[in-house]
């Protein structure tokens, strides 16, 4: 049986967690041969986020050093799965779509699967200013890293855990999301992007569009300069790329149909409770 780690960073998301856990399709994933663990990277919450996550059977990793990237680095480091899936704890990402995304990962022999929230069908779920900023950052990202990804800021990705050690992602903040994608592209991993449904946020908005956007632009250029420097030096390869199977031809993937919001349940998820085992 393959194992899936669902890694979710969370900062004061106690209000949203019951709905988030209700959208995780544990039965469907198990039926398709996946063992599942949920890892909540608690980023210094003060509202009982960690306790609520543990009550649902999640493994809670405490990361008191604030920052989106810091939370993800702690959560991914603790993950035990063969495949890692991510998403925010704010109800915006469709965890119930994971079975489809995992099938795409396998059918196309993908190593890093990004999701695109910026289709017109999702325009009501995001502020126009945020949509514009996402398109602008994604354009800069494509130009700098010769990437085909249309949504560099999406927070939902599915990737094979063995690639993490090679990616060397350093960003502590929101720039982590674009950096991990660009690192995967530049390292030559097989990448694909598919559309998803994006949903209205629950609870308090923590994103500062201007300051976070400017920080992301700065991070893009720093990453590109660092990447150039690395490519002028001799780098050790820790794996043999020639042993990886050739990628299958990629075909267009249609956007999923919007799903009705699932009813909240009290069912727990497989896990070991708070702390690392």
C-alpha cells in the first residue's frame, strides 16, 4: 500500500478545521489503496488549533517560528508518506479532489503536480485584486524560470516525497509556494499543472496583498540569482535520473465540476495524536 501525507499549515484556524477535516475523503483514498496520515503544522496558534487537529486524529507538529514557509518546512520534514499533498486550513482548497489528483499523478508519471485556481469558473472565490496579483506573479515566475505553470501562488500541490531533499527551498514566508514549484521545474522533475475548484475563504484573511506580493517578487529574483550561481558550479547528484521512467504524453485536463460542500462529521483520521512518534 502506498502512503499519503496530507500536510496543512495552520495559524489560528480552529474555526475552519472541522470543515477541512470533513472534506478529506479518507474512505475513498483507502479504497484506492492509500494509507493516509494528516500532519498539521501549527504555526504558533493561540486559539486551540493544535488541540482540535489532534482530536480529529491528526499528527500535530508545533512550529512556533511564524511564517508560511517555516510551517511547511516543519510539516514536510515530519511527513512519512511516499506522496505528499498540501493545502491551506482556510477551506479554500478541495481536499475531496485528492483521489482524482493522485490518479493524475500516477497516470502521467508526474513527480510534482501543481494546481491552478485561476480559471474563470473560480472568479467569485477570489478578490479581483488578488486575481490580478496572482496572474502578475505567475507571469514573472514563468519568464524567470521558463516554467509553464499558470498559477505560481497556488497552495495545493501533490509531489513524490523523494524530491524534497533535492529542492532546497529556503523561503520562510509566502514565497515558499512559488519557490518549491520553480525549484521542481529547474531540477528537471516531471511537472504538470491541473485546474481545481477554488472555494471562498473561511475565517480571518491573513494575507496582505501588497506586502506579501512585493516580498514574493523579491524572492523570485533572489531565487533566480541563486539558481544561476548554482548552475555555474559543479553539483553532486544524489540520485540517478536515468533510472526514472520516461514521462507519458500530457493531455489537457478538464476542470472538475464544483462539488457540494460536505456535511461536517466528527470522524477522526488515522494518526498518532500530538507530537512526533
